[in-house]
């Protein structure tokens, strides 16, 4: 894809990124940071791509290292965020059930 | 060409990431938002294997090794995330962020090694940007982990001439980066890598304990940007979208956190260079404090009309969340008005204390935010501070030389009586003396927060 198209996507994404979190309450700062942290774990895709076309051993081992690091980021990030958010949930669920 | 269905799947993943961030911004939809993000990431990972001939020059190579590496990383991440205690959550996030930044840097190193000389200037610039920012994020995050885990001192570390060394390394990094773009060479790349890794350490060293969460958030945004840049290098739209989303929202989030602490960002990062050494002149031992027994505290609480609890990190470390809830239930049963005052950065990160108390089933409506509760302190009989220190330190309000000056605090010093449950006279995370401790209306109950609270609860029951 040409450079300007990629740049367009980049610029528009900045606005979306700012817009979606602009109204977050202080209570959710930590989970939001953690969730965003998990999302950049998608760098795993990049790690897979460069490893899949590695032409020598240096590139291969570096690539595999990147894959391990990126999967820790991605999987760990989402699981830890879920554990945090789990804490917010149960009481509401109970209340809803009672009201039913 | 990359198959159309792969690109369609990437579009779906991008939308899921946006919905994830949107969902995470509101308590009702937060958990679903996170799951949507996880779904997006799973889809993205799955389709990465199907980029086709154009990208891999044939079918994807090294498939078994790649699968094994993913499995190893996933298992490590899963176990770490499941095992970590809620109190240690902030450093876990820092660690995950660091490895993400490291991955982005490594990817760019590989790109450089495989195509350094043939890349366009724009692409080369993006590659080198990722190496620098990813490396800074990597070592910076590892250092914040060490600080929060208390593997090293959490106080600002100021090395002699530190400011000049940092500036020197920063300039060296930029110069090397520019030289690399003009004249790609492997030697320069390794030099740049070393400089960037050092820079990450130098930038985080002088940051004081209480400000570390803001730095984690900032490094999180950095990693996002480096992921976006590596997306540009690889011509991968999904990485650009996901990385930029995190970079932009992370930057805004960092600003909001800094605002919650009343500290401009530059102050957070470079404050330690300006601040004088603030070790209290009077040594703590020779200043009188009033200590109290659990029975005294129980009586004080039982005859109060209004009590405000100020929970801090010490409460969480002692795992005393359930005991404090029990205490509050007893007091409420006696007809005493009780609220929890939650400082925006109570715990180790903004919102951390809310998570910890929610875990202990403390009802939401008893949790009052700082602005709401502060006017109520003068009408409060007892302010019970459990394992908190910096967030109630009036130095932040009154002492312009204090490193935490300007941070909004809970005004416990305005309550009729103040009770501190503390382990020792050791100053708080920011490492500064708290004058309230020496106030005549203050009583201190020394000991582990959980032990002390248990004793107070049993004393209350016998009253």
C-alpha cells in the first residue's frame, strides 16, 4: 500500500484513539491502561510475519524471541485485565438476579 | 497478493480493538470490551499465517518453531497473569508492556538486518524509530517493575551529573539514528540499540515512586507507537491501527492520570532533577508521637458519629480488605456514618484501590472520591488511615519544596481526630516525612494492618 494511504490510516486512528477514551472515569484508569497494553500485544502478528520469512539463523532466533515476548504481552495482558474487571462484576450480577 | 479474506479479517480485528477501548471506558461494558479485544487479537494472530506468497515468498516458513514459540509465550503470560496478586497488578502491567516494546524493537532489528540497504528512507526511519522507542519502553518498563516490586529503592535515583548524562545519551541516540538513516550499517545499529536501552534506564531512574504509574502509562503509549511504526515497515494496516489507537489513547490517559495527581507531566519525568534532597532534618526517633492500643481505637470509633476510612497500599499488602469491611459493618450497625475516602492514586495506580476493595465486596456507594469527601473532613470525628501516607501528607499542599507538592491530598488533618494504622515510622512511598503523624490529635497504632484491625474489631465486639 502506498505511503499516503498508510499515513491516512495513522492520522485517522489517532483521532479515534483519543475519542474512545475521552470520557473514562478515574476508577477505570488502571484496567483501561492494562487493556490497551494487551491490545498492542498484537505486535505478535508482526513477529510472526518476520519470522515466517527469516532467511538465516540469526533472524530466526531473534524472530522466535520476539514471538515469545509478544505472546506474553498479548495473552498476559488480556488475562490480567479480565481478572481486574472480574472484581467489578459479581455484585451487580447478584443484584440483577435478586431483582428478577 | 494478500488474500482478500485476510484483509477483511484484519478490518474486523481493527473494529474489535476500537470497540474494546470504547467498552473499557465504562464500568458496565468494561469486561465485555476486554473480551472483544482478546477476540480481535486472536483473529489477527490466526490470519497472520495466511499472508501468502507475496509476503513470505512461498508458504510460511519455520511453522513448527513459530507455533512452539507462541505456545511458550502464551503459557508464561497466562500463568503470570493468573498467579499475580491484585496488589502487584501495576508491576505486572509494566512487565507485559516492557516485553511488548522489546518485541517491537526485535522485529525492527530483523527488518533492518534483512533489508537495511534496500528500504526507502521513510521505511528506514520507521524501522529505526521502532528500535529506539521499543528499546526505551523495554528497559524503562523493566526498571519500573523493579521499583514497584521493591527490588530496588522506589525513591528517585539521582546520579551525579545525571541530567547531563541523560541529555548526552539522548543526543547520542538521535545522532546515531540520523546517521543510520543516511548510511545503514550493522555496527551503527548495535550502537543505537545499546544507547536506546541505556536511555530507557536513565529516563526512569530519577522518577519517584508515587509517579511510577504515570510513567508506566506513558511507556505503554510509547510501545503503541512503536507497534504502529513497525506496522508501517511491514505494510500491515492492522498493526498501524492497533498501535496508533494505543499510542493516542495511552497519551491521553497519561495526561488524565497526571491531572488526577495534580502534576504536569514534565514535572513527573524531570522533577527529581530540580528537587533538593528532602530527607527530613529532624530524625524520626527523637520526635514524640502518640501511640494507642487497639482498645483505645475501638472506643474512639464506637463513640464517633462520623468516621472516614482512608485505605492505602498498606491495607492491600496486609490483605486486610475483608477485615476493614467487617469493621465498617460493625460501625454501621451501631448507627455510625462511615465512608471510604478513595484518593485517585490510592494503591499504586489510579483506580487500583477501587479494584482492591471491590475484590473484598465493599459496596460501591460507600466509596467516595476525593473531591466529594474532602469538604466532609472538618465534620468528621475520626479519620482512620490504614496503610496510607503520601496521599494524606499536607506537605503536598503546604510545602513547596516537597517532591509531591501540588498533588491533591485527602485533608485528614482537618478531622477532629486522626488514627493511623502503620507498620512503622518509615515514610511513605515518596519517601517524605508526614507532619500529621506528629500532630497532638493523631494516634498511631503500630503493627500489621490486618492484625491491628482484627484486634480493633474484637475490642469493638466486647464494648
